[in-house]
């Protein structure tokens, strides 16, 4: 009887945690998971994503549960039939990540929810969005200097675009073993934008620049709204074909909203579809962060490089905003340059917040939405360039 009980104990996760060689790693992971739950639930930092990511991490770090097997996907052509038959829950959900389905569907929802008229009314915002991608290339070069492979460095660099789905799409192709660390870094820093950006915004601008009132944007016609997503899809697809899945889905979602004849599809993309896909994406991405993959020196470097990427992206956008301030004779408020990172609409709200701290009557939100939308397109194009080069 005692022997049977001992044999039973050896099959439990508790025994593996206590007697196994990696027991301490599980304890560390549970502490990290607890921190993510705290940030998501009590601090409300990106709760829709961090909560599901944290729970996916919890599922992946239950000894003996065998819910996810990274080795199934570390081959050129995964056997999806075998995975569906023999894989765990997270294996099945991860198929949507591996196939690139979830990030594109989330972009469709983002496109349906986002107003592109500030960018259409002020096309020069594209330049600010492009300048704010500086962090992508700074982190890429930094990762190379630290000894990461070009594929891994490209995946880390995309964190600087402040675009979680894009980072996930690039990483699942170029460096799948780093997916958990990169996704967590990307979404955590996106949540911390209101803390990370303002000090650099104030440091790099003068009070006079921060108090600039920008002219009201011109009205945008119905034809322009409908033509814009179609033209952008054609241009991007012809120049950077690898970026088409993301940009095409983004523009399709926006077209659902602006055309005026597909209201049901627009509402579905904004609500049911993006909510369902967010759950699947976040849980499966969290599932890649098991103790063996996540607890490494590489993860520490990724977290530090991700922070540097966000800072450099903010600096790039603001410095180009200062150039536009000078070129236009003081008509552009440099603060909107920080919104060139593609965290929509949080980065634009931060520009508005910092501007109103100097002058409560200054309203920069709509002006900042132009660079913000341009940043979404810019990060997708940067991802396409990396995929074309390294995939």
C-alpha cells in the first residue's frame, strides 16, 4: 500500500517540483506569473493581454501537465494532424500563432477600431511614424552586438515598434524559442508607455515647443477614406510583399468601418472576433514561456533591449518632430512625434496628456493620431523587411 502511494506521488507535479532538478525554476516562474497577474488585475496594465498571457504561462509551468511541446513546431513543416491528435491544449491553440493567423486577425480588429482620417488629413505624419521606428533598428544592432543571431536580433528589434502582434508574427517565424520573452516584454512596455515616454518628451523639448497649438485638421472626404486603405494595401504589397498579411488585414478592417455598407462586419471585427483571437493568442504565447526556455540570460537581455528600443523610438519621433517644428516655422508641436510608436491609441493619449500639463487648453490628440496610425504601418513594413531578409 505504501509503495503504491509512493509511486502515485512520483507521478504528481508536486514531486517533480520538490525532487526534480528544475524545481527551483518553477518557483521563480510562479513569482513572475504572480507579478503579471498583479500588473494586469490590480494595476490594470494591458489587462486584456497580460492576464491571458500570465495564465498561459501558468498552464505551461505545471509539471506533468504536458500542455505544450515546442519541439512539435521547431521543424520546417510541423505535422498539424499529429498535433491535433496528440498535442496538448496549448499545442492546438499555438497552431494559429505558427500559421500567422492570430496577429493578422488582431490587426483587422485594430483597423476597424482606428480612425485613419488624421493621417489622411496630414500625410506628413507618415514621416513622424517612420522616425519613431528608430528603436527597432537600435535594438536590432544592440542584439547583434550582444551575440544574438540576426534572426533573433530582428525579432527583438520589433519590440521597439510597440506592436505586440507584429512582434509575435516575426518571432514565431525567425526565433520561436524566444516568443514568450519577446511577447511579454513587448506588451509590458506597451502598458508602461505613460511612464516611459513623458520624461524623455520633457527632456527633449522646450516649454515653448510643448505649448504649440496646432491648426485644426482639414475635413476628409468619404472618397478619401475609402480609397486610402485600398491604395496603402497596393503600395505596401508591391514594395514589401512580406508585410502584406498585417497591412492587408489592418486596411481591410478599416475599410469595413469607413465604407458604410458593412456595419455588421465592422462591429464583429471590433468586438467578437478581436476578443476571441486575443484570448487564443495571449494564452498560446504565454504557453511558450516555460521555465526551461524563459529563465535564461537571453531573457534578461531581451527585457533590457526592449526598454532601450522603446526609449529610442520615443527619441526618434520627438527629434523628427523638432525638425518639423523648425521647418514649419513653429506650427508642429514636437510632442506628437512620440506617438509614432504604434501603441494605438495609448501613445497619442500620452502626447495629449503631456501637452495639457503645459497648457490645459491645448488639444493634440487628433494630431497625434496621425503619427500613431503611421507607426502601425511603419512597424508592419519594418517587420516585412526583416522577414524578407532573414526568413
